[in-house]
C-alpha cells in the first residue's frame, strides 16, 4: 500500500530570458522564455484519507485559504476527476511571494502531481499540464519538471537544458505585482520571435525589466549593484535578480560582499541551477515506497 503521508518539494524557477511577442484578445500575453529550476524549494506535506474534505494546514500572510494556489489546485483536481478522497495540505513557505521565482505556481504544480499519485488517479502528464494552465501560465513547466523553452502563454514546452552552474540570487524585499507589470502601457509587446537554435548566439532580454525597475526602485538598485559584479538578470516580472558564476567560490565571495553593502532586509542566496526538478525524483520515490 502506498504511504498516506508524504513530503513534496516545490522548487523555484528562473527565467534566463523573457520576450513578449504580443497580447491575445483575452488579455494573455504571448511569450518566449527559457525556464530553469534552482535548488530553492517550498515544501508541502500532504496527508490523504479515503474520504472527506481538503484541509489547509498552514496560513500564508494576507492570503485566505480560498485564494491559496495549493488549495485551489487540490480542489480543482477533485472537481475535474470526481475524486471524493480527502487531503490535508501543509505548506512550508521558503520562496518569497512576489519574487518572480514562481513559488505559488510551483506549489500548485506540486499539489497536482502529488495528489495524482496519492489519490491514485492515473492522470497523464498532458492532462495535468492542461489542468495546471488554468491555475497559471507558469504552472505547466513545474509539472513538466524539466528546464524548457516555453512559447504561447507558457504552455508549449520544449525541453531545453542549460548549464548547471552556481547562481547568486538577490531578493530586494519588495513584492512585485505581476498584473501591474503585464498591464502597464509602456511594456514591450512586439519583440520578434526567436528560434531555439539561435538562443546561444542572439542577444536576449527580459522585456519586463524596464517597467519593473521604474515601478520598483529596490529592483533597480539591486540590478545596478549586481551589474557591477556580473551579468545581472531579472527573473520573471521581478523582484528577484540573479547572476550566474562558473564557481561556487566566486558566488559565495560576492554574497559576502552583498551582505555588507546591501540593505539588511534583502535576501541573498547562493544556489545551483538545475535542469531536472526534484519533484520528479520524489514522484519516483513515492511510487516505490511501501508502508
């Protein structure tokens, strides 16, 4: 019998580039972006029963359970499958909200993948991807579990690995409103499409960067500081900025400098870029475990 309680990772992502090609009539933006994971995770403990309700075992600041993406994911899965089994979901939050690292989307994806296993629903990955997209454009890449080049609104994924090198991430203690960035009149929405094979030899950008830096001065300050020491990039709509390095020693040395020169409330982390999500490993482990 499969275990009825298990702890699952929900990793953060970074956008190595983010181009906005246009906007659909329904308001969604057409994107091209290269996702990669980093080894910074929320953790979700899930306990299931034979029947009952979805129970939220945590409380996020200023987020009601009904608006919590991890709970919404569980409710959606029950609704779409008719499953009557219960789940108690307890989220240990580590990835900052509003950081452009996909924490909420990753939480939702982990719940979908985990409950598909724990409720023994047998949904295919494609079915989970389609469900996940209704919760957010970033959710599918976390369900897929592989670094990928994404097009459309983020749902068309082509596996695409990148160097698994050390990374310094700076979160300047401000919460960026994604809706405000994508709704801004000055946002670039006409970047030409790029082919995957051109990524390594064609300059790429994050089309959200200019607007975010104008609306959120701490992001601009973080970018300016990091640009002095490396190739600074912004993930998603912000607020996190990052630079990659060829050795952990270089990243750690810069992190020490950041902690002396940047505001104490800012978060500075040295992490690693990874191409395969630890969620996939947990899924395999769960299926092979027995009580």
